[in-house]
């Protein structure tokens, strides 16, 4: 239990709490993630452009290895996103080699790291600059009442899932939430810029999940309320509608538009009417986190409440083993999909 008593908290399930149990990450090959950028390297420029496969390896640790091998500051290494450590993943990196000779990238290779391809690019690879992540996840040791899994999978493919931030965002036993609240109350001062950013992000994510969980309980997470701030599918662009038209409702039903929740910060929320009233009723109990994020200088943003999956397929290897394939947009969590299918017995131990 966290010091503040906020954690753990069970977020509401769209399909009801699963009766089936299972485990993930029994080995790295059970959690495969392939990054898809959606563009090709320029073929020229000052930045080395590397496609790397890593196993049981942290993205930030690998970025440090790249900076040391190239003899450049860590800030000159770019990547589109963090990838799971306890997994087999492929992702892209750029390294600014301005005025420096090309190092021997093969020196990075080990049993856990393989350099797949090296090219050149004109610009640093920025966070979030990718199209999607492709997943192949193996769920093992299925037990309990698992007869309804097939129906859940069909519903997830058709309707999507609540777009929760994964528990790894909040740290072990909610440590990141504790630190954020302690900072905001003046009980803790964090001098490390990276850690401070981590705690601010955790607080924002916590508030978003609180609102989303309330919408799931209300069964409106995939429906527009009057005053909804809607996000166009595949973008972060939001607009508000005070009165819902039939056209808007149909676009939400088809997944072209998604209801959204607040990423808290300074400024007025873009939601109105019923949607705003619901958000205010949930967040009035979180004044410390809301005020702290505002004082930290973060600006109001929005995030889709619904996460839709692309190319979702599945197959049972046997009665206790299920293999899932699907693609997700950047910033979303595979665990938000898995939690609607089974209760993950070893998630806390393997998260990170």
C-alpha cells in the first residue's frame, strides 16, 4: 500500500472483472513488440539511424550505451518511445555524429542485443514519432473460468478497451504517486529533472485514469456525453460539442471520433456541460494533484478514453496457452487490453 493510501486502486472493467487467470512474460519471447515508424530514413545526414533488437534490455540503458560508443552526449541519442524491458523488442535510434567518425556498431552486440540495420538520417528521432507498435503476446497458465475468453476477444476487437495508463506508469506500489503528492505538499524536493518529470506524468495519468474509470462505471467511456471534448481517431486534435447530433453519435459509434478525458494542467478544460460536470465530480477529491500540476506549469491536454486495436487476431496453442497479435498507437498500453481478458497473476512482478 502506498503512503497516501491511493494505491492500489482497481480501475473499472468494461467487460466486467475476468474470472480467468493467466500469466505474461514467462520469458522475454512471450512479449514481443515491434516498433513501426511509418517512414524511412533519409539515407543521408549527420544522424546514424539504427534498427536494433533487444531482449531483457531497458531502452534508456541502451541509449546510454549508444552515446558512450559514439562519444556523444546522451541528449544526442534519439528514440521514439520506451519499450518494455522484460520482452523481445525491436526499435529505432538515431545518434548525432556531427564531426565524428562512424563507430563500429557491432560492438553493441551480445546475447541480448542485435543491430539489425544501420543507415543515415537528417534529423533526431523524437519521442512519439511512430505510427504504431505491433504486439505478439503469449498468455500462459490459464486457469479458472476461462470459457468466456473467446467472447471477450470478439467484443474487444469490435469495441476496443478503456484507454487506461498501465500500472507501470505509477511505479512499484504507487511510489510515483506518493512522490508527486509529497512534492506538491512541500514534503519532498526532487532535484533530478528526469525523476521530477516522471512523477508529474504519473500524477497526470492517475487523474486521467480516475475519470476514465468513472466513465466505465457509467458505461459512457465509448459514448459521447453532452459537452464532450472529442478526439479524431489517429490524432490528438480535440473539439467540444455542447449538443450531440446524430452524425456525431454515429461517428463515435464507428470509432471515427473518441470521447476524451483530461490530462490535467493550467487553463480551462475543453469539456462542457455533462462531460465537464462528471470530470469535476471525480477530481474534486484530487485537489492536491490538480493544483500541483497547474503550479508545475503543465497545460491542459486531452487523451482518448477509448483504445481501438488494429489487426487483432488470436489462437489457442492448448487449453492453457493463448497467443494474441494486435497493433496499438503510440502512448497506449498492451496491459490495458490484457486486463479485460484475464487477471494477470504475475503482472506486478514483471512490470517495467
